[in-house]
């Protein structure tokens, strides 16, 4: 398989704010998300799950190999909460993930992510912090995942559940704009490519990579990119 890096276009003009600090204006994020047409998948025949892309302060750094700490003190540049799953989990142990999980009973995706963020990270967010959805993604394990964008703000105190979360990281949104992102592996069979997003010296695979890519393109670049066709690597399909 060949690996192809795609080069991102220049940022749109947001008052020459190259740090994308406008993401801390929740209503602007909500309005920008509302300008895109969602692609939803019918729930029939599939299990449902939801994940949260929580916008927060960069704080004291990402704690990811290859990402230079921002310096002393608390940083307010926007970041996203990212986790490494606990090693004792039956599925996807040790993998990069966004906080989230399956829907319980008659829960909506919005209700599920608020519950999961609290259960996984000890972070209580009100329903008003849910700013909008990204496109649904169907996994090989039969889950339709709905990603939601939430505004967390400073998020100074977290209490990760060690049974679910090995570590929590604050991924600077600027890292999503690096020139080698995304990375696509094209199968010789002509099937859709495998998607990865580089982060520091590491990379994140789909489906998490798909949500990060669409967040980047919709909110930072203003591009109505679709990601549901990108494949997961084989290790992420279990």
C-alpha cells in the first residue's frame, strides 16, 4: 500500500487569528457547524454510540511524544480532549480515543456523550455545551458512531476513571493543520483508503482520525469534507 500525505490549504481569514482562538467562542462554533449538511445513518440493524470532541484550553501541554510543551504556565490556545484507553479493556485496549461510548436505552447521542464524559473523565458539562454534530461513521464492528462537538472551556480539573482511561491528553487543534495530515494508505484493490492523522511522533487511526479530520476541515478550513468512506486499519476493527 502506498502512503499519501495531503497538504492542507491556507487557513480562512478569521481576523488573522492563526491560533484559532475563536474556537473559544461557543456560539461561533455552533453557527459554523450549523452551516454544514449532516450525513446521518439509519440506526436499524446497528448498535449506536457517540463520541465527544471537547474544545478546551491547551493547559500545561499535550503530553504526547513529539509535541513540544507550550512553556510554563497555563495556555489558553484551543485543544481537544483525547484519551488512551485502559490496557484492561476487552476492546480497543491502549488505543487513542475520544471520550464516548454506546447509547444506553433511549438515550440520544447528546445525552450519551454528556454521561460518558462524566463517567470517563469526571467532567460535568451541561447540555448547553453541546454545539453540534459531525457525520455518522459506521465501524466494522457494527456501531454507528455519532461525533459531537462540545465546549468545555478551561477544563482545569479532570478525574479519569482508571478502569476506562489510561491517560488524558490535550491535543492542540493547530496540530491537525500540519502539512502531512491526513495520511492515506491506498489498497491495491482499489477500495477506499485507510485514514490516519499524525500527532506528534505518532498517528491516530480511523474512526477517531475521521472525526479529527472532519473537525479540522469543517471548523478550521471551512471545507465540507466527508469521511465515512475511510477505512479502519485491521487492528482497530475488533
